[in-house]
C-alpha cells in the first residue's frame, strides 16, 4: 500500500504514439515512440503482444503514461515511462 502523498508524486501525461514497432528479439515487446509534449519524444516499451496487440493498434492514438519513472534498460534501449492500462 502507498499513501495518498506517495501517489501524488506520480506524474501522468497524455501522450500520442507517433510510431510503434515489434521489438526485435522479443515475442512480447512493442517499442513505442511517444510525444508527451516535451522537446523530444520518449521510448516506452509495452509487453502486450501475447494479448493480441500489434504496433498498428497504438499508432496515432493517445494514452496515459507515467512519465517520472527512472529509465529502465530493456534489451538495446531504455524505457522512459509506463503506459497505464
């Protein structure tokens, strides 16, 4: 359990997925390129391929992302957030 004050520290933004590709070498990951209104786009990985999602599902759609997580190295890149689902 977390406190309300801890939850208030979570930064969430609406982001537009501008590109999405299956991550080479993974049967689970889709690599999203997301515009959350900052100077540069963010790379965010989602492990949803086993549930039938394809990259095409995400492109040009808006989702809510947690944007203040520490970047996490995933394969050859860093994931710079988390999609809320």
